[in-house]
C-alpha cells in the first residue's frame, strides 16, 4: 500500500495504522513495514508499506468493492479486489 505523508520514515520502520473506507466508516487496525519512502513534493513523501500478514478485518474492507485511491492526486484507480 502507498500513501502520501507529511512525515518521512526509514525503510524497515514498523507502522501501526487504522484504515478507513471513505463513506462507510468501516475501519481496520493494521501493522506494516515501510518498504520505501520517496520525496513526492515539498514536505510530502510517498510511503510504501508492506503487510507481512493479512491484517485482521482487511478482508471485509477488500470485499466492499469501493474505489481505492492509489496515487497522490487522490484519483480512483479501480475497485478493491
């Protein structure tokens, strides 16, 4: 998963996050490891996180068939799988 951030993280950093599907209020707590962090603008970073295990509750979110925003512009990239 990639997301924009105002913070820069070192590769290997473990992050605990709460993911929320826009418009539904559904949330899942997840932990992931930073695989990369690239400068995307002034004071903006593109953070790529890998999940080593399937996060609890993520299956429900992935089956919601809602759009996932996959780039820094916020443009939809297609339905969840």
